[in-house]
């Protein structure tokens, strides 16, 4: 679950010929590409909004930075779920996180659990982790090195791939967020409910803007596919993070995720001014 730099394009400072604005003289597709490239979810302020929205769903709080220490088994078959993005002991990303932390800080409090994390990877087992892993995780979470590692692994595995794929599809900030939230929950493996499979189902129903499609129609198709994927798993069967959050932003045509924002997740109300 993480920030907007305003960049001035030198070309935008040039005076357009014959009194015609540079934007007006650009074809629609070029205007859309320029808009996507100019500001997106990777803009620091937008990224901060994204982290808060995801945290509202993952932790019922907008304070995503308070989640570095979070860890529990939520009985979804993925073992321990922990940290700012829900790294799981059963889905490889927690193992990679602790490996990277140990590269950055050898001998850290979690390093001794690497053999156990390798053994339980792909399962819901706690073997070799209990009884002190959760306590040691919370200790590590006080370490700035571990916090920075959580953020960099979140970006490497989830945030950057989702935003880059969405930009390639011609989606603005809301669409980039829809991709990010999906990859956070479903990962990007080869199964039918993974992010890539969700996107594939959406593409069978509508074209994204990069292929000449309507952005609203495509995002509705993507969210339909996302809801289907969520309902395949009991632990994710409550689809309010789509129905009363992302759909609300889409209905309001808030493609740039501009504030103020108001939404609900699992019955709780949230807002960003």
C-alpha cells in the first residue's frame, strides 16, 4: 500500500503558429498519449493517494505508513500476510523481500528465517516461523532500512509493472490505479485470476484507448473482469473495493483521481480532501 511533481515541458513553452494552441493542433490520440505521459499514478501526490486507497481496503486505514509492522495470517491459504502491500509467506514476495533486506543489512532480525521462508514458499505453512516470526517482523519494521526495502519491493514487483502496463494501454491515472489494485490482490502469475488474465478478459470485451477504444467502456470491462476474479475466492468475495470505490470514481469520470475523493470499502467510509 505509497506520492505529484509538476514538470514543465520545454516544447509547451513554444508559441504555436497562427495563434493555434499546441494542444489543439495535436490529434486526439497524441493528446491522450501526452496526457498519460505528463502525469500519472507515479506522480508523487497521485502515488500517495493510491497508497491511501489501497490501505483503506487492506487495513481499514488511510495511514499506509503505519502498516510496515502489520502481520497476520488471514486464513486465505497464503500463510502470513504482512507489510505495506500484503507480502505473503506463501506467494514468494515475502521471501524476496527478506532476501533483499538481508542484502542491504546482513544479520538483521529476519535473516535467520530465510531457510524457513524458502521451505514454506507456495504453502500456508508456518513451519520454522512460529513462534517468534511475527514479533521479529514488528521489530524489523522499526528499521528504516526495512521500511525502504518494503517500499522498493512494492514498486519493483507491483506498482511499476502495473503503471507501465496501464500507460501502454493509454489509461490515465484512474486506470493505472485499477491495474495496481488488481495486481496487489491477485498477483501476476499464470492462473485465471491473475492480473494478466483479468486484463485478457477485459480485452476480449473492449479495446483500451491505445487501441482506439473508449476509456470508460474499457475500464468497466476491466472492473467486471476484476469482480469475477475476486468472486472466485471466498477471502476476496467482498467486491466493495471495486463497487463502492473504483466504480464511483469512474462514474464521476474522475480519470485523473483528482481530490476531493470519497469512497467506501467493506462498509467503512473514507475521504481525501
